[in-house]
């Protein structure tokens, strides 16, 4: 039986170690690398010649979705399983668009995660059925990449001037992007627009 070489990327050490221990009990899976940051995923995958990368979405340095896109481009043979604490339909859509092979919520049993790892290696796609249904019901993300970028930058309470400087845009352009995003989300203000977009997994 050939061993599946697995990379585990998760910023919470307790969760990462628990996952590594549980998956390590599987007779055909070996956790050969663990990282706590999204921007360490590609180098670790290269160094350890992994077959499958199990990525959390929310990590410092780079999100699991961004790391998925990098892996897909640089190491197309590596399969990617994205796991998240937050069952947000927008995350599912973005993960799949980035090239993920599987998308599961973290409270799935370890046996289900292990099975997903085996299935993606066999060329299958694995998606949490509840999330798949919610994503279909929710529809597509109405925000453009620029609108999402401006909303993300506004999330910490930055002023229009600060957002403009950070993104190399004029203040008028920032105002326009914010205004359009607020309208599209039927929000009352930018704070509500940020909250709503986050809840949908669109940011």
C-alpha cells in the first residue's frame, strides 16, 4: 500500500496537532509537513513532495484560497482539500474557482476527512453537501474584485483617504466603489456592507 503524503496548513496549533494525530492513525496517510501560515504552503509542498494539501481558509500571510491558487499554478498534481470553521457559501464558490478539489467544514469526522483525501487522489471532487446547497441558493458573489478589495481595506475603519493611499486610487474612485458595493448588498453603510459580505464569505 503506497502512503499518501499530506501537508497540513492550519494556524491554530492545537487544531493542527489534533488533525495531524487523527489523520496519522489512518494506515495509508502520512502527515509529512505542517505549517501555520498560508504563505508557507507552496515551499513546504515542494520541499516534502506532497500528494495532498489540507488547507484552512483563514491563516496569516495568505488565505487558504490564495494558497490553493498558487499550488494549482505551481504544482498542478498536488490535490487540495480546503477546510473551514465557517460554512460560508461564498468561501465554497471561491475555493472551487481557485482550483480546490474538496471543501469540508472542520467539524466533519476525521474519517470523513481521510476519505476525502483518498477520493481527491482518485480524481473525485468532494464538497460538503449542506454547503453546496447553500451556495446554490445564495447565488454568485455580486461584488467585483476591486469592490471586494476596497471593502476589505475599509473593514478596519480606514478613511476614504487611507483606503485611496493604500490601494493607489483616487478618493473619488474609492467612494464610487464603496457606494456601488453598499447598493449591491442593500446595506445601510460601509460597516454593514463589510459584515454582510463577510458572512457570505465574499471578502
